[in-house]
């Protein structure tokens, strides 16, 4: 179940007696919490933490009738803390036992005959849906198996983060330049919770005027990544002077120069694929990569299209060889990263 499906269900009928929130996505969780709080009076919201109280105490609270509110929201943090642990202190891989088993049974019994008007929300945000976390998250699902309604809070993809960031900026009353939008999302790793915070700051800083890359550089944490993208774009235009000026800025700021090479390598490889597929426009590039499952938004497709227009296939292939050469140079014992990068810029921007 998604956040939207849960809210739609609550709007159409009575709320479920309990909901389990799974996943680390903070932005969607905050929006859901705000929406659920709006369905009950302000003094009808109770916050519990399973790191501090037992599941039995929370069930007892849910069974208690309130003299002042017909409907209540009980929000429970750290749902993972109720899971059983082995004697070594590590999480037990077997079935719940002892007090944990009795608490699980107690929750299941309550859900068979829940208190009318009470919504229990268990928040389990510690584990993700992939890698080593998946096994641990499956244990959380099993422990709270009596809860039928589970909302999965998955992290935003880069494409989803772009769409949401654009919508947030529009609601905040200002326009984000496409390049600035790309830099904001990439610099913050598509973390929409952080992006929302930065958009709020940008709206106060810029007012109603359009926000450009310079504003991102001024306000957003890790903004030096913005300068790296500027270097990539300058090299893509084969603008030697501007590329060397940006390289000077990166060097003085102590930037990790291999990161610039990684971004440039990605752009050149995408441009080479676009040429081989005979893609003629940004729209074709965006559609082609999207069908392949590669995140591609409009302004990124524009950048790839510009690189395709400025570099013939032999030049792109030569550029990738120069990137590989520079990468080896940055890994070797050398006097200065800047010397390696300046040589790379000079060779790449030869006419």
C-alpha cells in the first residue's frame, strides 16, 4: 500500500485500526503524519517510543477510552525495538519468544477487537528494502504480521525527485532553472526531504525571481558539486578558458577532482550511445534512455544533446580515452592533481 492509497481509504471510510510504516523515506512519512494528524483534534494525538515503553503498554493505551475525544491517533516510534533479541544482544533470527511472543499475541488479540476511532501507527524506518536491510525488514513485517495495512515508504528515484522538486518550487512561488534543478537534485542525492528544506531556503533567498545555479552554489550544502557540473558543461562546449577557470576554483576549494571526471565520463558515454542510436533530439534521447530504465529528465537530455552536437563520434571516443588516461594519472604517484587535470582540459579542448 502507498501513502496515497491509505489516505484515500481513510477519506472514503473508517480508518484501519493499525498501520505499519516501513522504509526510510522521511519526506513521505512527514506528509503522511501531517495528513493523519489533521483527521483528529490536536489534543487527541499521543506519541510513544518502543525504545522506552513496551508494546503491551501501547496496547493498553489504545484500549483506554477517552472522555474528551471520540477519535485518537497513537503514533509509535522505533517499532523495530519490540523485536526479540538473542542472548548476545543481536537480533534473534528465530521466532519471537517469551515476552515478545506474548506481546505479539496481545497486539493480534487487540486488532481482532480494536477500540473504535483509535488509529495505531507503527513507524519502522531503520531498514531499507534492498541489500542486507531487506532480511531485517522482513523480520519486522513478520513480527507485525497481525497488521493488515502496511505502507511502504520507498526512497524517491532521481526522476521522481525532479518532479517533486519542481512542484515544490512552483508551490513556493518561484521558478527553478532546469540546470539549477538538476544540480539541486544531484547535489543532494535525490533526498527529497533535504531538497524540500533547501527549496524553502531558496524561496526566502530569491523571492519570486528565477533561481539559477549560482543560487544553488550559494545556499545548498555540498554546493561545490555545482561547480563540478559547470566544469562538465564547459568541457562539453569545448570552452577551454572557462573550463580552466572552473578548474582553478575547484582546486582552490579542495574539491575531489576524480568526481568531475566521473560526471564527464557519464555524459560522454550517454552521448556516444545517442549517436549510435541515431537520436536527433532531446525528446528522443529522453525517451530512449527512459525505456532502458536509465533516469533521464528534460534538462539532462538537453545536455547530452548538446554534447552530441559539439563532438563527433571519433571525438567522443577520444574524449573517453583521455578521461581514462586522466583517471590513471590521478591514481598514480604525481606532483599535483591540478597538473593532470589541466593537461586533460587542454587535450580535450583542442580544435
